[in-house]
């Protein structure tokens, strides 16, 4: 019998600190690729967790990385 995708992956649980960091990075308009590096997770994992937690990854109406003046 074939294994399910979840059991085949090398998934690991998200800690509350990582979820909070995800919220902060998303709130700071950080690109998903950069979040991936900072959190050590794939872009797909970040998008999935953000969706599950109700965290918007859509860019805010401002430049990336905050005010660049």
C-alpha cells in the first residue's frame, strides 16, 4: 500500500515562535522567498501555514521591507 504524501514528507511541527515570526515577516511585507530562508522551510510550507493561520501574504500597499526613504 502506498504511503500518504504527509507520511512521506520530512515535515516537522511549527513552534509558536516560528508562527509568530511568520506573522511578523508577513506584516513587514517580506517576500515569501526571504521568509523561506529565515524560517528554514519551503515556500509551499510557508504559504500553507500562512493560509491555515489566516495570515495574509499579499503585499501591503507599501514598498517591500518597509519605508526605504
